[in-house]
């Protein structure tokens, strides 16, 4: 079992940037497939980005459109989500999730992720 904790959320301005971190305490995340999801007020949680072994291929939701990047940190227990060119519609609670996928085609599937953090709030003002 792995426990992950998100950080780095806060208030951003439209066009600005934020970097979210996902950290596992005392455990490496290199053996896990990692994803970021978000839930806006009144909406269902949705896929944002994932980084999948082997090779750390990355996948993004269509709405990202080149604005976000996902990466593994040099510290093996950290994953980052860089949010650039923020938009008010990016306002949401962002969740980090870990899993071991049997099929890379499930990289965007929320139901396939086993371990979840509690989320970090991102609020973007116009």
C-alpha cells in the first residue's frame, strides 16, 4: 500500500502557473503508474494527466492542450503536475493517484487507480 499527499495548490491568476506535488512518504513511486485527476464544484472527478511505466509515457486530457506537464521528480517519491496558462475553469480539487496497471490503455481510467491522496485545491481567478 502507498500513501500519497498532494501539495502546491492555492490561488492562481488566469495565465499564471502553479506546480502541484504528490509525495509518498518513505516509499518510492518509481514502481507505480501515477495519475492526476480533478473535481470541480458540482462536477464529477475527471482525468487530467498520467505517467505510465515503463518509459514514463505521458497522457493528458484533451482540455489540457499543452498547458500542463507531468513528471517524476529526482526524488523517487515525488510526482509533479505543472500547470501553465491557467484558466478559471481549471479551478478544482486536484487529486494524485497511484496504481499498477495491467493494461496501458487504462492510463486515463479513474477506476483503475488504487491509491488516492486527499487532494489540493486550485483556484484560478480571472
